[in-house]
C-alpha cells in the first residue's frame, strides 16, 4: 500500500511533517514496514482542507491530531 503525504507549503504549515513522522512511527510500531510505503509529494491542489494524504489514488484530509484515527480506520482496515 502506498500512502502519499503532501509536503507542499500549505500542507507543511498545517503539520504535514508531524503527520509523516507519526505515520512512520505507527507503521514501524505495527510491523508494517514491508507493507506500507510512505511517500511525499508536492501540492496536490487540495490545500483547502487539512493536509492532503492519498492512499493509492484515494484522497483524504488529515490533521496531526487525526493521524492516529486515520491510520486505524483507513490504513489498518485496508491491509
Ligand atoms: S500544499 Fe498540500 S495540497 Fe496544496
């Protein structure tokens, strides 16, 4: 599974770096390093909401404080 996190300037200001770090931690903690690939991308043209994150081609808006529930609800349920 590939998760792409926007590191464009607007998403950066909303905490994309924190989200990347949290996702790296959660992936490692759940022993999913060989199943989940994390990638960064520049602006996805969806700066209005939270930080733009995609699972495959499916777009989500994530905030630092919702990263854990995003991981549990959307990532773990798809594996
Ligand atoms: S900066 Fe992230 S979608 Fe635009």
